[in-house]
């Protein structure tokens, strides 16, 4: 994992209940702009590390970001490399 923001996203999801978070909650927790988070999530989704579930909640667009099994393994592997 070469991009620190992407690793932060994976770590946040790994520590979240059910390995998932809403887009807005994730953006606020990580202190990112919506545009930056969107770009990072597209990259992570393209690599199969997260899934993006888009829908509506209270007639407003809502995106739920979920850590995949592959993403969980990559996050754990990176953590293990760093902590020895």
C-alpha cells in the first residue's frame, strides 16, 4: 500500500462495525474533501479492496463503503510489515 490516504481508509473500515462506513462519516473521520475521498475510493474499488454500495436514504443519495476480504487481508499484511 503506497498511498497513505488509501491505507487510512482501509484501517478505518477495518476498525468500523461490520467493516463498513457511510461516505460522509468516512470523509469526516478522515478529514478529507469529498473529491479526494471519491478518487481514493474509486482506486480502492478498482483494486477489489472495497465495495461501494450506492442507494438512497430519506430520498437523498447515500454511499456505503465496505471492506472486502481482499482489502482486509491487504490491510493486515501492510500492518504486519510495519509492526514486524
